[in-house]
C-alpha cells in the first residue's frame, strides 16, 4: 500500500505556521539557529538534520496544538528525545519541524503500593531511576546512555538494555500511555492497571513505532521491589558454546534471579584496556571469551552470594569456565560494568566500525557468532570482529572494526554490503536484524528485504490508518 507523501507548502504559508508555533511555545520553546547544533547532529555522524524549525514544547497541550498546525499546513514533524538513537530515527529534513520533547520532563506521580511511576516523555532515564529509588523501588530499564536518553525515545524504540533477561524490554515496562495523534488529538490510555482486556491494547501500537504513528508524551511505568542483595562476577568462558549452558545453570541455581548475562570477546576487552583510562582486567590472564553475570534479589537473607559462588565453583569443575572474579563491593561491581559499557567508546577510538544490532535464539548465539565471523572474515582480510552484548536474551552487537591501516571512508563504504552478509546469517538462525535500536533511516532497505511482504503490508496499513498524510517522522522505518 503506497504511503501518502506530504505536500510541501509555500514559503509564506510555512512561515505563518512557524510564527504561530512560536506564539504557542514562547521564547523558551524555540531553539535559535546558532544553538541548534546539538539537536541536528546524529549520534553516529551518518546523518544531519536540516530542520526548518527546532521547537521544544513544555506541555502536552503545546504538543497537541503544534501537531494540529502542522497537520493543517501539511508540514512533517520529527519527534526527538535525548538524541541518543543509533539508526537515524530523529533526523529531520529541511522542510520539517524537529519537535524535541526535553522540556516535558516532569515526573507526575509515584505510587509505591501500585508499583507505578508516571513520567513525561522528556524525563531522562537516570532521573526516573532516581525517583524510583527514592520511593524504595526499582525502575529496571538501564543502558549506557541512561544519563541523557529520555523515556519517550526509549519507549518509541522499544529500548532493551542490560536487564531484559529479568524484566523485559521497554514495552514490557509500560502500563499506560499518553500519545498525540497525527491530527493533534490526545489519546489518553494512562491506566495503571495490570489487567485490562477491554478491546485492543492500543499502547502497544506506539511502543517501538519510532514516532511514526503518534508522539508519546507521557507513560505509566512499572516499578519493582528494590534489590537488597546483588552478586556480580566477571568470568572467562571455556568457549562460546559454554555460554548458554552456564546461563541456564545460573537461572536455575538463583531461582531465576539473573539480571544480566553479558558476553564480550577477549579482543573486545583488549580494546577497552587499550583505550579507556583506568580500565583494568579483573582476571589474571587473557581469554578468548568472557561474560559478565549479575544476579539480584529483593530478599536480603536469600544467601544469593553463596549460591553464586557455588555456581561458579561447579562451573569451574565442569569445565564451563576457566577463571572468575567476584565483585566484593560496589566499587568492584561498577568497575566490571565499566568494562562492558565502555566498549562502544573503545571501539570508536580504535577506528571506523560497522555495527549490527541483531538477535537470535539464546541457544543459537555461539553458532551465530561463529558463522557470521567466518562470513565477514572471508569477505575482507584483516577485518576484526567485536561481538558483544546481551547474550542472556540473544541480542548481540555484532560489530566490525576496520582492518589495521585501512582508511575509515574506504571501510565505511562497505556498510550496506556487510549488513547484507551479517543479516543473511541472522535469518538462517531465525533471528532479527534489529533487536533494540530500531529501524530509523539506517535499516529501511534491510527491513523490506528481510521481512515478509505481508508483514510490510500490515505495517503500511497501520501507518496509513493512523497517519494518512504521512506527516509523522517521514522516511523512518519505510
């Protein structure tokens, strides 16, 4: 089904609409051209916005009025959160309005007994975590960008992070939503209920839709009991094949209290040790495959640490691991996590890289990494595989670092070619080409190539039904 193309209005009409938008938001809501650079720059430097206007509303009413004006004038709108996305999902064209939601940053309420927190879309993830902590609760969505990413963007991309194994992705943490539709009306499904079977679950349409179906302005989020005991270990695996078995044993021993099971290669760790000041290897030697494992429980008397150490002892005896370092305090725990979370920065300092955010069944992770590594290495001599990520839920960041001595531009010119190679291997293992970063502009062609025609048709029908003029985040996903 073809999508409607926005009709470009005359310069006079566009100027009148921009002036009315400025009246709605006031001086604080308009970003002056000389201050717009942070909003226009794409995180990976692959794209750059050329927005006609960068506007920052402070209320849902202002968002609604802006969308109504843009709909009447046929001006496309690109919603933007913390601008930490990795697939060009918040890039605006020269005739488009870039609508940044950072001023919608109020935590409206916290209900500890219902285990819910209601936050506006512009709330920074770390601030939501802190508000939950003040109420002696946990909001478990966590990722390296949590100090700057906003909850609206995280929900719009169905962000994953490191705790998906225990708590699920962003969509699993939402009970209700407030969404501005393409015509400016506000859809309020801000329920705090955990059971509600009255018709379609409308909120799920907008979670992971990347702002193409509606603009998320607030959400009711799930909270959980605060962990009272956390056990963390950095281990050297015998080999990749040991990872799924070790994970299964960890989940069984801990009564399914495993929060994270992060995989990284010895080469990936070497990049962190080389490029990140203060990084130190917690193990006494060098190993090919490593894992960061964390368990947590709200029961301070559960003896989780003792069970964890027994697990590691048994894993050592069975030959699943070669060595292990257990965090003895919070400082050591944070040091372990810094090794994992510094990987993207370390890879950037090493040189150009081609990135893949893919997922396969957990049991297939070792075979996928081996097959995909072989495929890319046969294609380019000297290419260096940096495979790491959330092995506990099958999500691997299968990144490729350029061969030593190769020019960055020469390597990056092969991006789409290597996408196809890696994604074809992903498909062989029944996986997905986008586990947590979304589609944006970067993966539009690959989505059409790898999804079934019927899936694409249904998606286009949903888009046409909710945004018939094609004004919301045009050029993303499709």
